[in-house]
C-alpha cells in the first residue's frame, strides 16, 4: 500500500493518466480550476498548455472527479491553493523512485485513448501533436510489446 505521504503523487499520477496533461501543467492547477463555486468537481478541465500555448479541454471521467473531490476535501484546500504544491523536480524524483517518469502519464493517456477505439489521428488531435510521428513515438513501445506478445495482430 502506498504510504500516506506519497498519496498526493498517486492522485497526480491518476489525474495525469486520465488527462494526458504534462506534469508542468498539472502542477499549476488550483482548486478553482477543477471545482466550481458549489464545491462540485467540474466535468471538464481546460488549460492553456505551458509548452504549446494551446488551449486544451478534457472530459474528466467520473472516477477521476470522485478522486479529485476526495483529495481536495481531505486536504482542506481553498480555491486558490495549488492541488500539488510541489516543484517539477520533486515530482520527477519521487516518480523515479517508483520506477516511472512523469511523462509516462502522457504515454499512458495515449494508450488509453487508442484502446478505447480512438484512431492514431484521434490520439494525435487529443494530445495536440503537430505530427503523427510524434504520437507514434508515444505509442511505439506499447505497440512493439503488443505485437511481440501476440496480443495485437495486424493480420499479416
């Protein structure tokens, strides 16, 4: 079981995998970004991506909204409080200890979308990638595993 002191990182991981947001964007989120004035978690999350300067809006799945709601209530955060008041370097160190990279959240998101019957072009659009080759780089390790293990068959 995850130690209590690492619970915020587990929530960050789940939200990152469900949204595909970069860790630098997740770390800028405040309570008011995810919760309305009636203390209800929003169904959609919209951000201006720091790296691309593009607006991105994501539907938050019900289980992720419930997770965020519980997390915010347990922390007792006010509207202006950052959801994760940590530096990017701190998050990288903790994720590295767990054997993953924060960027793995985006790769996981891409795979979740592909497995949910999205096309590679749809995943590219969702992730705001300019080139499909970028999206394929995200998917490549998983595709190789799926083909080599026989899980995915292209009918050759």
